[in-house]
């Protein structure tokens, strides 16, 4: 019996040593990305204008890096908060830790060079070599045309500076170790010509990270293989209600297979109607995290390109329950 206990003790001890060594290896070896490049991005009016368009209506950086008013439908931005950060994502929303969107006004990024910002946006690694939780969809941004990322950097450099200290984000164990292994060098691609509508639409769909929100995930938050764009990902509100993303595949019954181009574009543009005012939403009533007014500012030509790309997505049957009030939501 003593021999059995001795073997068990040795086994447990060895497992602990291996675990400690594994954690130490990850901590000292990762993240593995290339050093920040030497960049000096000009702030020409055209570059800043393009960056403003992307950051506000395509990549929607200002969605998370500003303060949204979820007492109103779709959480419109509160005036005077563009880029200040502070948006909280924590365990109550299904995240493995407590994460805050950073201040991306000139105050918040003053210690970053342009090269360090480019690396941060496209790999998720800070200028202190810390790996960010991929709440910011840097794997998608890493596939964008470098010039588009340069445009975004030029734009955020021109934002009104806002003094706001943001708490440090903290991931739960073992996610705080695992996330160090996620960043990798981006694989930038040339932006397709607008005349190649499907390819250009695919590029915009990646830039907008549509797949990230409109695909179901497992308990660890990993996208389910073979279920791309089929919807159903849950987003929890502080009151306990749950909204789920729509199925964007070409399934006729449960997706958008029956939608015309006019209906698709109109579903966004309706929020730019001068008569539209985001209505008040009471706790427990239907609301959405989809930033409709931001995406609604996308150029009609770009929305049509996204529609053309969506038409190439294979249909996946997935009936999504759009919204569950607090009494019906599950833990």
C-alpha cells in the first residue's frame, strides 16, 4: 500500500513540475510575433477621411472604444465619448475574465509609435509585448490591406483627446496563459478592386468581422467548425436578457436566402433616415448589440458587395431564437 501511495505522490509531483514548466515556457516564449516595424504614417486629409469611414462604419473601432447608450435601441454612441474606451466585458456576459476597451484617443495611445499600433491592431500584441484577449478581432484585421490599417491609425491620431484612465484587463486562469499563444503575424492582402464585387465583399466582410459574431461558438468561445455565418451566438445584457445573432447563410427558411439586394441594403440604411431616432428600451425589452447606425453609414456600393458575397455562402439551417428576456435566459 505504501508503494502505491509513493507512486501516486511521485506521479502528482511530476505532473505539477510539468505544469509549472509548461506555464513558464509559455510565459517566456510567447507571444511569438515579429517586432514592430518602423512606420511614419502621414495624416493627409484623404487618409484620415478613409480611416474615419473604416473606423466608424466598417471595422467599427468606435463601437467598443466609446460609450454606448444601451437604454436606447442598438446602443447609439454617447456624444463626446468617441475613442475614450472603458467598455466592460466580464463574466456576466460570458467572458473568461474582466476586459476593458482601451482609450484610443491621442491621450491613450501617446506612448505608441505607428509601427507599434500597426502590430497591436493586426496581431493583438501591445508595445509591452502583452497578448490581448481577442475581443478586438485582430485575427481579422491582420488580413486587411496594410493601407487600410494605416488609414485607421491616421484617423485615431486625429481624435479629440479625452483624459480617461482605463483599468487593466484580467483574464481568468488558464485563459491568461492560453491567450499568450493566440497572437501571430498577420497575413495582409491587397484590397480587391470594387469591380470584383464578390471578392471585394469578402474583403469587407472580413474587415467588419461579420463571421465572429454571426457564428455559433462552443463553451470556450471557439467558433464551431462548419457553422460559419449560421448565427446563434449569444450576447448577454446586464439585466439577464440574451440576444442572438442572425443566420446570414443562404438558407431560405432560417437565413437570408430569400432576401433581395434592396431588402439587405435597406435593413441598414433605414437607420440613417433623418426621421429615425433610436427609441428608448426598458430593461428586459428587446435590444441588440448590433451597431446598426454605424454600419448604416457604410456606402451603398459596399453594402451591395457584402450582399453579393453572402449570396455565395452555402445555406445552413439554424433557427435562431432572436431574443430571450431575463426570465427565459439561461446561465
